[in-house]
């Protein structure tokens, strides 16, 4: 029976690059894949864009109100794997649709996304994937201090911030993100240092 995978990590952990590598591996062996991403991720429009310059057009953009199972029921039977980028933006119901599809159609689904937002809160799609995915794999990246980064710091107009809407796309409206370890997140984003703990 096929599985639902969730490969997650902080920004800059190579999620999209790995997705494209997995697609290449399948296709090199003559197998077909489908690539999906939520429409709310406007970076690259209808393409996946990596920080190292790789690009690829997606096969389907998922609307935020879409009943995903309706699309999944139309795909050809010879698809070996479905790859979903930015899956933290999926709804709980859309994740449930992917889970049901893996079991009832015996087709693997590999989702890639963030663990949490810039306030350390889980996205609805991420949370549901943590609840029901068959396999979870953390992807790693490095903080500015050299330690493993697990958090996403949001930078607006050159300054870290802990306020704002959960979704703000990297590179739009002066928004950027930086992967941080726990200590650097406390210091840079929240302004909490060891001296604060002594007060």
C-alpha cells in the first residue's frame, strides 16, 4: 500500500530542490509524476522556483477552496507519484484527500513544506500532515551561527518582526525570511536574551 510522506524543514532547507530531484529520479526511470502546489504561493506563478535557479512548471495549482479529491480522481492511472510543494498552505480537508488517495488508489504522495510559521505556529496543512502522514522526514539547514535551524524569522524592510498575517510570500512586499536556531530566533525576532531571564 502506498504512503503519504511529509518532508518538512525551515526555509532554505532545500525542499523544492529535493522535490525536483525526486521528480527527475522517477522520470529517469520512465515513470510519470504530477507536481502540485497551492495557488496561494504566488512565488514563481505556475512554476516551482528554487534558490539555486532550478525551475519547473507545475501540473496543477490547488485553489484554497478546492475539493482536491475531484482533481485527483481525474489523473491518469499511470502516474507513479504525486509531489506537492508548499503543502503547509493546504487545508486539512485537502491533506485528508491526499491521504485517502494514497490508500484507495495505491499511489504515493510526497508533500514538502514548512513545519511552522514565523511565529512558531503550525500551518493547518502542516498540522494535519503531522497527524496523519505515514512517514515524516525533517530536512535540515544552518542558522547564521552555524547551528541547526528549525525556525523561520520574517524580515520586513530589513528588520525582523513577530507581527503580521501568517502568510506572506518570500520576496513580495519587502518580505524575506531567514532560517534560525532557537537561540537566534529568541534574540533576533523576540528580543529575548539570557540577561532578560535574570530580571
